[in-house]
C-alpha cells in the first residue's frame, strides 16, 4: 500500500495535500483538487540542475551577446507579439481553444524557421501522416521539417541532446509523460515534471521551445500556474469574428505585452494582417450611421485601430435592467451608464443594455468611455450620428471628460481613413488634420452631438 499512496493536487497552483479539500488554501480555488498517485522521491538530478554556470559573479558589461541571440520567425504578427522575434534558449507557451489554429500557426512558423535553422515538430495528438497531410494542404515546404511522435520525456530528451535542433514545437504539453511519475499524461504532476525538464534542457542546449497548451472552459491555460511562471512567454490565441484570430501576450520577459497580432484564417492557413487600421470598421453609405453606432480609435502597443462601438437599449424584460457586454468589461459599461444617467439626464435604470465591438475585438482602454456613452445616448434617443465623426476620451464619475494619450496618433489614423471630424476633451492637443469639437463634460458632449443631428 505504501507504493500506491495517493495525494491530492490543486490543478490551479499545484499545492499538494494528503486529503481532499474543497478550497485551496494557497490560491483560493474551489473544487480544484484532483487525486493522483504520489510520486516517490527520485535520486536523478534534473536537467535544469546540471546547467554549466559560472562559479563566480561577473559584471553585466562584460557579458557578450551573440548577434543571432534573437531571430525572426518569418511571421510578422507573431514576431510583433514576441517583441521582435524569438530568443535563443527561450520557452514560449501558446494556449487557445480547440480548433482555433494553434497547430496550424506552429506548423507555418516552423516551416519558415526551417529555411535557415534546424527544426523539430513533436506531435502527440496526430500521426506523422496526419501532420504531412495538413502541411501539404497548407502548401508548406516539407524538405527540412523533422517530426517526432513519441511523447515520453526520457526518449524526447535523448533525441534533443543528440540532434540539438534550433527550434522545437511540442504539440501538445498535455500529451507528455514521464516514467518517474505514476500519474497519467495531462495530470498536474506530469505537466509540471515534463515542462520543468524541457525548459531546463532548452536553456542548456540553446533551443527555442514552443509548447502548445490546452485551455479550460474558463479560457485559462490548463495545468498548474507554476508552468506560466516557468516559461518566458505566455501567448493566448483568441477568435474575434468569423475567420479572424488574435494572438496576445499575457507574459513576455523579452518584450511588451501590449502588442496584439491579427490573423485571417483561410484555406491556406493563417494569413498575417499587416495593416489592420480599418479591419474592424464597417463601410457604410450615407452621411449618418444607424442609432447606437459611434467610431473611436484605440491604441494597442504601437498600432492604432479604428473600431465601431455598438449599443442597443430595450425595456427591461425581467423588471430590473441588465448589461450584456463581452467585448467591453461589464463594470465599465455599468459605470458609464451611471454617469450618463446622473449627469446627462438619460434614464437607463429600466433598460436592458447590449454593447458590442464590431469585428470581435476586446477593448480595455479608458479612451472608449466617451464614445460608449455617446453610443448609449444615441441608442436611447434613437438618433444617428455623422458617419465621419470620431470620439475618444475618459469619463470621470463627476461627468468630466478627461484627456487620453496619443491623441495626435489617433487623429492621424482617422484622417487617413476619411474621417472629417473629431470630438475630444477640451485640453486635447491635436495636429489639425480633422475639424475639432471640444467638451469639458459629458453633458456638453451630448449637446454637441445633438447639434450635429
């Protein structure tokens, strides 16, 4: 019985308990403990422990950096999110829903990298023939892509030590297993053990490691949180509208997490959208938009996007109002609605509010608050705003409209797409590209829009 001892492991943070608990004492997750076979202590030293390091400290100025320490993958949008390319010896975890295109993106990336580097694709979910059929359908060159379909970590480590490839893709992390861990593949112990082994080995051999991970129904990466702390970069692959894919960094040790990559899914795989300024707005004929539609400009990383804010209000069906918004945070919509009701006299407490962003892009920037308030006002009053009008600004709880950053950049992007007028806070400095209307308060903004109708 001692050889078959069990333990309970939290799937969120990896905490180990001898008995099942309803709530994890560390991370606070409910019903997150799963029963697993206890792993006996191993005398084997992990790969991460045998990395050759200096025995004495050195000054940072004396460290030489190889010019090829960072290299481009050949996919512009992926390089942008990674901070300019892939660092040699780094580990990258890519998560996303099933069927969103994770394997397709990695296969396209590894084909680009094979032109100048040795690559290895490790598949635990598909056979070599299935991977070949996918690559042929995508029109990829197969000559320099190596594939390996054994996911036992001991055998995989030997292959990596012998071949020493420059780029390795593991598809997927949940299929890896170690003989030293009695739990099945995909369990918390297996994921933690195998990922630690691979990350340590990749740093030792200078391998750029890509790990594909599954996500839970809540949309977060499956497995213990220690995996996200272990790797250098964590990427999430999301779907935004039909055929549109967004890739965003949740963690990046070698670059910013503000950048997003945009792809369009076609029959030949994922195509990078290099100029997405007008990708999320709808071309309309006529001088006015439908009621509840307002355009704004948002900043993501170094790029400017013009997006269309949509709002709809109807009498509450259940006696009390509700907010339905999955592209802009519900708390922000509630706050903007409260400010609009208090300082502009627009009654919303008996209305169900629906808010959407055309194209499926999620927005967290504060500059969306003024156009969101104008969209709600337009929907309630049933009036249409000019189709060439742009608005951006932050709302305070006192009803003031506050300035936001990169105003000239937003104005320039709008002017390039044919917009002629912009509504901004009074203190905003612009470049004179568009006709400017200014406001100090939300009430003044509503009055300005009323005159445009």
